[in-house]
């Protein structure tokens, strides 16, 4: 479903993604793990047509995102690391807009919106503005929204960041369920090793833009002679702490807080 | 088409839902109209130019539409930072449709604001000279709204964050307003100012409104309309270009 070969992304002299190759077969849950700044989000952005790769091969469901962007976009759903809902609109309006963007026929749109929102326990709150939602509810809504157009692939970029254990648990249960019943291929990144171990069929570990290991959680543990995925992860990536520079978006959010908007 | 429609509708819904903002944004035009309108009135009349309220009201309406459309267009910046922009950019939709939907939405919102201020002008004693010209006046309001929404969207696409906002305000929006002849007649100006006012697209908008509402024109209706239409097309093209360059 996803084929990546020798993918490179350079920013000037800095190589964010350095000749990585992997493939994700249909119906698999694939976890992409790595420390901060390892190149996870950059890779997701290239896979989802938001960023132009510097070089290498890329295939989503047999299509090249660079050449057939629109067709590729129709085929996947994505939950970004940062929120991407419209807070001034209601939950249902957010779903409705998404349905229109993805050309879902009105009848299907209405039915599927209801069933997804019920499944993610949001139907009762459908007429509330999203800015009134808790972090967990927003996340659930984003996942429900990403599934509205029945995508073949679901990208989840650190979907459980900042959520409590209950919500995380519920979220992964949903994702596994969807993978089982609808056969959705899932590509996820997370910092929580226990989550990756629990839901992922296969894992790739990326560090400094390079894939340092890939395989099933069992294989990774065997390979490093460790007993938990967390230890395996540390053995592969070292224990130095990585700092990411604050982006203009982060700085802006800080300012927006001062201004008191939302 | 439906993509343009939902994005247009979204701008409208957001406008209607932010009642506090609607009221707040009426404060400035009211201040201009009442303080300036009545304050400058006596001296304007002594100079033999008639009622200043009559003269300045079209300028204040144009100002409202200018501010509102530029800010709505720049609402793109908020969407960029709060993430909704990504949701639209990753959708299987040509970017031009996203840009058009947003721009038309911003223009409609600006029209609503302009209409509200027009009501306030009526309450302050402003009277249109010829009711048959009202549809044309609305047309000019729409042109001003489209032109500056397109400019706002273009600016919003080019800026990465709100830090540049103050710059835009002081070095673009306020000059556009003050050099447009919204507050003073364009005749007999010093040479420098005359050139500046002729380069300002809002001058033609104010002039169009003035000639349709109070029957006083400096450039002539045809010139006004032509400049505004050409300006709108140019800014839309610029906006399309800059919007297509956005990376998130």
C-alpha cells in the first residue's frame, strides 16, 4: 500500500530524511518511531503530498504523490500532530466540510457522519462548537473525520499526544477495530512504546533521518537482546536528549495565548 | 463548486457567530463618522463644500469594507496557526477553489459590515441623493470588498505568522485608507498627494460610492469601475500564485 525507496529530504545542508526505504502492505498497522526531530513528521508530510521530496521513490496505492497529488489525497485520511479542526464550527459542520472536500455524496456523507460520530461517542455533542471540546474529544473527532471518506490508508501523527490513559486506550481500541473490520492500512507515529507494541504489526525506528531498524516488536527485542520495546528503542537510538527548535507556529501559539484568542 | 460554497458558508457562519466582534468592529467607523463628521462639519461648510456628514459617509463605508475584507482575508493566518488550513490543503481539491471560497467569503462578510455601517450613517443623518443609484452603490461596495479580500488573502498566504500584522496595518492598510480621499476631496491637492491618491485603488472605490450615493464624482463612474475590476483580477492572480506556494 505504501512503498518508499531511497527517500531523501534536504533543507539546505541539513538532511532531515536520509535515504530511507520501507514498505507497508495492505491492512497492516505500521508504527514509525523515533526521537524528536528524527524525521517522522517530515516523512509523513512527503507521503501525504504536503512536502516535495528532494529525491527517491514514493508510492501510495500504486500512485506517485508528486504526479497524481489529487488522486493520492482522495485515498488517505490523516490526523496531524497539531490540531486541524475549525473551532468556531460545530462537530457536525467539521464533518460536513470534510465530506464536501473529499467529494463524498450527500447521502453517504450524512449516514457515515452519524455512524462514525456514534462510534467515537461524539453524536450527542454534534451541535457544539469544537472549541468547547476537550483534547480527547477533539482527537476522536479528527479520527472520525479522517475516516469519513473511507480512506485506504490512515496516517496518525502522534495522535495520543497529551491525552489521558483512558482516552488513549479507547482511541487505540477504535483504531484496531477499524483495521480489523474495514481493513484500513494504518501508518502511525508515537512516543509511547507501549502503544506501538500493543497495536503495531510492524515497526520502523528512525533516527537522524535514517531507519536504524525495522521488524515486528518481537524481532526488534531479539535483535537488541532486550526485554521491552522501550529498552530496544533506547538501545537503538541512544539516550541523548534531542531538542527541536521552536517553529514560528509554536511562537505564534504562545503569542495567541497572550492575546487571548481561543 | 461545492467546495467554494462550503468555504464561503464557513466564513459567513463564523462572522454571524462572533457577535462581540461584529459590535467591536463597528466602534471605529462610528467614531470616525460621529467625531469627524460632526467635528469637521462646521469648517467644511464654511469652506463652501456643503455637509461633511454627507461627504464623509461614503468614505466611512468604504473604510469599513476595506478593513473588514483585508482582515477577513488575513484570517488565513489564524487558520494556518490553528491548523484548519492543513485540513483544506491536504484535501483532494484544487487550491484555487479553496482560495476563491475563502476570498468570496471574506468579501461577503465585508459587505455585511459595510451594510451595517451604512445603516449607522442613515441614523446619523446621511441621505442618498438618488435611490435609483443604490444598486450601483452596492455594486461598488462589492467591488471594493472583492478587491481587498483578494489582497488580504494574498498577504495572508505570504506571511508566516501574525508578527507582520502590525507592519501590514501601518504601512499598507492605513495608507490605503488615508490616501483614498475617504476623508477629504481629491481636488486641488499638492502634487505628491495627488499622485499617491491616484495610485491608491481605494480612491476609485470611494469615488464610485460617492458618485452613486451623493452624486459627486472625481474620476467618473466608468473609470472607477474599470480600475476596481482590473485591480481585483490582478490581486486574485497574485493571491492564486501565493496561495499555491503555501507549504505547511
